C-alpha cells in the first residue's frame, strides 16, 4: 500500500502542532536575520513535520507515557534540521521540555529542574567521552523514589562533545552511559561509530533500561516511520507503508 501524494491543506497549516520543541524553534526562527536553508530546500515541506508535503507523517504522530522524564538540550544548528530526531521524543512524550544550549549559563527553566530535590538528573552521554574528567558515570538507572530525569544532548557527536565539555554548569550532573547493545535503525545520518547514535535511539535505549518497553516500542515505530518518510522526501518518491505504519495506525483506533 502506498501513501498518496498530497499537499497540506490550509486548515492543516493553521492547526500547527505545538509543543516545547516547536515553540523553541519558532522563537529562534523569529530571531534569525536570514532563513535557514536545509538540504532539499526546493521541496515543498509540511510546516509541521518538515517532511515533503507528499510524505507528511503528522497523522501518524503517537503519544505515550513513561516513568522516565526526558529533557532536550539542543545545539542551535540542530534545531532547524529536518533530520533532527529529538523532536520525535517531544511528539511522543508531550511533557518533554526542550532548551537551547548555552555554554556560559543554565538555560532559563532548566536550573529549576537540575536543582529539584525530587529528581535524579543524568546527562545521557557515552563513558568514553568522559574518561578524562571527574564526572560520575553510571551504566544503569538506579532504583529510586525520585523522578528520573534524563538530559539528552541533541546535536552532532562533535557538537555534543563540546556541549558537555564546555558547560561548567553541567559538571556536577552524572552521566548515564548506555550499553553498546543498542537499537540500530537510523538510516538518515550515520555516525560511523558503534556508540554514536541519534537522539531518538538514545531515548529508546533509555526507555529499555528503565523497563518501559511499551513506550520504547511506540517511539521505535515512530522513528522507523520518520526514517522512511525522510528518505522518501530526499528521493522525491512515494512512501510504502509497512509494519511501523500499521502499528501507529492501530494506536489511533
């Protein structure tokens, strides 16, 4: 079964999905002196999911619940990329907050999260990137009565390395280093290293560590659909529905 090509209607454009990521993106776009030009800029995109209009995936957007809370700490350049997968996490878990990284100071609103005595906060980052510092590193989520809050660095490997290396205000936050037996399905950007993966993959692995299997499965299928629709957009071809489409459609019933 193939998804029919279609253009976003005027009502679709007016009914933009709103969450912490989209509001942050709109604020930063409003500050820009020139428009951001993504690869494939000639493609007419859905203003919401940023896929080609003919490959819009908005109708498949799921929601799920989890005992683990995510926070996105985004590099500004990542905020505008159609390939960004952090936004998928905000889609699936609407309470997820997104902040723009600042080297010198804690973003407004994030300080309260880090200082909340009712939370255990961790920065999700591989241990090999922290071996030469005194930061505490854990490899599993300890059982605790407090809310587990996981800060996901959203950017390229080089950007994330700089973010954690230059942000002195993050020094006291322990790292969660994910095991290398991870979800491997990202077909848009390839880091070339086994421990380097997309933000969505990191979130899926975190959910599995926390034994939130149903939520992990929902995000995994949404991530798979994202890959298919992005590659269709890049190749200007139709999207062929598969298992992940059917899974997400079943959630709507």
